[in-house]
């Protein structure tokens, strides 16, 4: 189901908040805007697709989108979303798309600022709250919930196939035969365009795609097999190495 975006020619205040309850499977058209955006899931998992890569945020994380970046927002399961639109130009804020860790103070600020009326008084208590929010955003740690995407025509069908079926176990040599390039050429292209080797890129994809199912309560074993892992222990080890915590302790998982 497509989400309808608000028709805003300009922000009514330096920060404008939107609160949405999203049904499973909602998405937006590709769009841009001249302000920054912070997309935060109080519950559920948000995914943001951009030309540079895909960004995934489970609870306690948020996706930061700078101005004029084409993007789409998706959610696979039911999600409570809080969006903040911020005027561009504040010092210290990220200049590229990123997934930010949302510490407890930042979470409360997102919720409180998101609940402000559109015409809040900038010089009053609300304005001071917004200023603290900006400071906390500038200090937020960036997390590794991002998947860089390649644009080389030989890599595009590989990326698309693995996004549709992350359990696809074809080797790079098998892909080379299919796309008409040598294994060595494909390996070099993956590193050049994504910064990751093919195996690392596929592992990152599998783990990111597993987040929605884990947050929805699917068993770790079920998710591991769907992601193409032969054993639960191998999935848990890979998950911990990339994200820094185990699947069972995913923030927001009940």
C-alpha cells in the first residue's frame, strides 16, 4: 500500500514532526525534498532505499537522509514511525545518508519534538528542546545497518536476484558465467563499487533482510534458514560480528 506524502512547499518551523502508524507492506514513491529527514521506528523496522545504498533501522536506530537525496521508505511489518524534517545547514549533522543509534535521551527528544504543534514558538521552551535535539543528533553514533549498492551493469542482476532471494547460494564463479564476466572481474567490481567483497556484501544483505522477521518475533532458526545459513549458530555468529549483538537481543524484540 502506497503512503501519501504531505504536500509541503516549506517547513513551518525549523523542525517539523510527523507521527504515523503504518500497516504492513507500506511504501512511498521515490521522492526528494530540500530539508533533512530523520525516520525513526518506535516499533517495527524501517527500510530506506537510495541510489547509493539501502539503510535499515530496527527500534533504537533511525535513518538520516540529507536534502535532495532521492529515496523510498518501506516497512514490511506493522510499524510506528516518527519522522522529523529539519532545516538544512545546522553544524555537525551528517552530510550523507546514515543509520544513527538512538540513545534514550535522543529517543525522548524525538518523541517530544515530534509531538510539538506545527506552529510552536521557536524562541520559547519548544525552541530550546529543538536545539538540544540538534545537538544530540550531531553526537549520535553511526551504525552499520547499511548496504552499499553497485551500479555496474554486470553486478545489477546479481544484486537484484539476491535481494529477492537472500538464500541463493550461487558462487561468484557461477554468477560470472551467467552475466558474461570473469570471476576475477566481478570480485574486483564488487570491492570497487561497494567497498565490500562479494561474500561480505551478500552476508550484509542477508543479515539486514533478517531484521524485520526477527523484530516481528520469528524464531532465530527460521530466520537463519530463510537467510541461507546452514546452521543457527553460524547465523548468530555472523549477526553478532556485523551488528554487535545477538539476534535474540535485537532491540525491540519481545
